[in-house]
C-alpha cells in the first residue's frame, strides 16, 4: 500500500487518528472496507474486467486487514465486513443500480491509488504531527470538504451537506419565476432531508439574484462558485442568462442541471457533458402548438404570428416555430415576428405591426414572460375578436392567469399554455407527492407549474445522487446520470438520459384557461 492510499483515509476518515490506538485502527480499516469493497464487488460482476486486476486489490486489502488486526477475532470481523461490501457491490451491478463501464472506471481509479509497494499501516495512520494537525483542522471546520477515492476534496460536499446553487430572478418583473423554481427545489430537498438526506448529507440550495439580466448573471454565478462553494447548479431561470451561465459552468466542469429554459443553447448535439435538462425544449413546445393550430384549428400558417422577447429566449421560440412550419412542408419566410424588450411591458410597437398584417392574424404564438404576455393580450383582445393566444411554459402559468384574471375573466378564457409537467390539479403520483410536500414545508403556497417543474427536476437529480453512492464527485454523478434509463417518477412518461441524450423528458401537455382562471387539459393532437 503506497502513501497514495492515504487518500482513502484522509480528512473526515482519519483526521483524529494520529497516534491512534489499536481499536481506532480497526475502525479505520472497517470504514475503508465499506469504500473499497463495493468497487471490488462491482468489478467482479463484470466479465470484461480481468480477474487479476481484482485479485491485486483484494490481496492488498487482505494485507491491510492483517496488519490492523491484533488477534484472529478482529481479523475475521474485518474480513467479513469487507466481504459484505464486496457482495453489495456485486449486487449493484446485477440489479442494474450501476453498470460495468462505471465499475471499470472506479477500479482504474483504485489501481492508480494503490499501485506499488506498501508501507506499514502505522505509517499511514500516524502521519507527521504537522500533517495530522492540518488534517484535524480541516475535518473540524464546518464546511470541510470530503475527499473522494483517488482524488482531492470535492467542492460543495461535506460530511453533513451537499450545496447547490441557483442563479435566477428574485427581483424585477420576472421574480415570480425565480421564487417558484426555488420553492419547488426546496420542497424536494426538504422532503429527502427529513429522512436523513442522501448518504447522511443534507441537500442545501443557495440562491443568487440575477434579475433576469445577463449582465448580472456572471456575478451571481461567481458568488455561488467562489463564495458559496457550491457542488453544482440547479434550476437556473432563463435563456439570455443561460447564454452567460452555461459557459461559466462548463469552463469549471461544474454540473448545470434542470434549468428553467427550453432553449437550444443547453441542447447541443452532442450534448455538453456537464449540462443536463429535465424539460422538453421550446422547439418541441412550439412544434406541438403549431401542429395544433394548423391541423386541429385549421388556421393557415400565413395567419399565425409570433410575439417574442427580443433576445435569445425569443430567438429560440421563433426558431422552433420556423422549424415546425418547415416540417409541415411550408416556407417559413412569411412568418411575422412581433418583438418586445426584455423586462418591460412595452408592447405598442408589436401591436402596431400586428395591425398592418394582411390577411389579419388569427393566432399568436407567444414567447414571452407573464407580464408582457398579459399586457399584449389586454391591448389586442378587443382589437382582434376571436384571436387565439398560445404561450410556451416559461411564461409562468399561474402568474399569467393571475394577471389576466385581474383584467377580467374574458381576457383569460381560452388562453393556451403548453406545459412540460402534468396538470397541477391532477392526481398523478408525482403531483400528489409534490402537493403534499408543498403543503407541509410551505403552507399557504398554491400549487404552480413552475414550482412543480422545480420539484420534478430536483427529484431526478436526487435519484442520481443516491445512485452515485457515498463517494460523490461530479464525474461519477455524470456517469451515473448518463446511464439512467426508463426512470419512472410517476409523470405518466418515463425519463432517461444517455451519453448522447441529456434531456430527460420530451413530453408536452396542453392546457387552456377557463372563465375561472383555472387551467384545463387541452388535447393538442
């Protein structure tokens, strides 16, 4: 066993073992057995992994046990602990909780850590006084990061918690989107934390306000990464802000998970390794609604316009409409785009442009936020009787309904919103679980499509963290996520990722507001 094997024992595991007694040494090795055993076991269940590689690890650990044990009873006890862990690792492969690709990678990491001739166990357990003091200080610090097998300490992961960050608008005209997304994630985190967290670690969400302005997003991301030392990002809100946030995360190889946007900047082909999406894309939402308008409502494409935010969010939605039109065998050259500026409700130019259209527009696909969308509907409702208004999910369904009902039921009735989660009024397993969690941890908060999306995205992430096991790091978690297939959360549609697929869901639900401002299911095909 080389000094590199001290990586197993460093930090929380061995911080206080300088000058350790014999009993302390056996406790250390028993804990180590629980870390090495599953790696050996999972490798042994894979036919393509050479047996001699596994035997080398097994023999070295047997030598560690022999040196640590002071009598035959202790040796037998430690050996049994190791054998139980090996069996657990083997079971993880045979039951599909991990796969041979990940097992081979973990074994290779272990081999790199323990190659060569081993010093005595006492040399590992009793480091120099200076090293012991440093180790003890790190372990007693409240945010001391926990090292992983064969690697350095992991940012944002301690014995007690895993820290995630969210950069979103918590001020300004779209603040309700940030608040609701955070609410849903917090509800999911609180639910798992109440039963002991994941591997004994509580999940913590730290928020940074970017006001839905890309110019502020870098500072928000920098705060989360440098000051708050988060493990990864979850639930960031917006496309124009993602244009800034995604490169920041990628440069630092930081997980960027479950953002509240359907834009293509997060959906490259092949996908960026550190970016994972829960939701369907804007292209999929707009494709569904264009087909609905053309095929079911019989509206000619030349009488469909797009009301869009004048930035990358609007660009993404407009591109989705154009693609859907081309898929129907029609040129997209004549599609009219009506713009408004982000974080405003200045829709007059868009309305003036709408008035000029011949033949008159009969349906508007809206790629907007809730206040701008409500203002556009308010000012065009009576000018264009019978106009069909559709919105993508980013609009903020509940906030839009509230804005329209303040104007009066006639403004709300019939307004369509495509959704990437099932109806919050429904009785699917995930919706019932979400509403129970919301009522328990945030009494008085009404169910909302945005917070439901945050809850679902967080639960997909939680399942990945659970499958990654106690030695969590970003690369291992991504390997686990990429090997997650046909995962059933109770949505009515299975979720899954792959090396070439970093979007878990492609499902679109249609909804339309009734006279009471409530969303009712709408069949889109």
